[in-house]
């Protein structure tokens, strides 16, 4: 998918020194097998939904080789999410920009990693951290998650204290001005970075991208979304945050 993915599993049974060896071994085997399933799922999603692979379902649909009633249930679901946020932002978030092919990656990333996390919980794993290119979903807790400073790569602007939650950041520092306002087709430059904490990574990642596409107005919009907390850095270093943003402690800015 163009980003690194890491998985840490701290299952209580594995960490419990008093647990029987047979139980610990079984837990380790479950963790390893489920971890393999997680990465297999993410590789499959990349093959199916990448707009950069000519044989993917997304590319074939975009070229008109697949009709709407021939799409997989997963792609229909993803496109429904895309349309919901397009409408909610008045077109600022749009995966069908003029002059560009269909590109639902802004939804696919968070959705697919959230589904991967659900594979872990379905296997009975209760404490883990799944990190996909800096967007993170955690189970159990508390977990400490750092938010990168948008101008200083080796510094943090916030440290979060998360339990059973997800966090995603949209920013200009890694890929430049790559997020476009669908209403104008122009890059958004009114925000340096925008971080969203939500119950799922599907919500956190999509809300972060959609809010960024709205520009500075997106901070208030994101904070109004159910279950979402927001931390944004504007040009010049000004910080805006919602009242419930789960900061663990003061970090160097």
C-alpha cells in the first residue's frame, strides 16, 4: 500500500509469568497465525483496491470493465463511505476528482487496517498495537502514541494516552501538498497537520483526510463528528484541539 505496517501483540497470557507453559505456547501460536492473516489480508486489499494496479477491482471499475452491480461487497461498502463523506463535506472530500481516476485510498487505508484489527480481536487477542504508516489502532491499554511535529521530524507535538481507540494524521510533511479540496481541485495549504482520535481507524483516517480537505474550517467540522477528538497544527505553529483530546503529557513542541 506504499507505507510500512507493524504489529505488536502483548497478549496478557503471553506476558503472565504465572500462566502455564501450554497456555502461553497456545497464545503465541494464535498470535503468530493471526499476525500472518493480518498481513495476508492487507496484501490482498492492496491487490484488489489499489488504483495504481491495472488489474485491481478499482482500476477495472474505473475503466468501465465492471458494472456497479458486479462489484464486491467490500468495494461497495468503501464507495458508500466515500460518498457519505463527500456529501458531509460539501464536496471537499472527493475520490473522483476531475482529470484523475477513481482513488478511494483515503478510505481504504483506515478501513482495511481496522478490519485487520478485527481479525486480531476475533482470534481472542486483547492487547495489541497495529501501526500503518503512522495511523494506529490499539486494543487494551493504555498505549502511548506520539504525534509527529509537522516541521521537526525528530520531535513530537503531542503524546496520546489511548485505550481501545484509533488515531490518524493527515499532513503535508511526508508527501507535500497532496490533499486536494474537491470543490476547487487545488491543494489544501491552510493546515500543516490534523490528527483525529476515534473509536475505529475507519473513522479516524477518513475524518482526518476529509477535515484536512476542508482547510482550517475542517478542525471544527471534525470535532463535531461523533466520537472524534481533534488536534491540528496550522501554519505559523498555532494549535487547535478539542476539549477531550487524550493528551498523556506535555511533549516538546
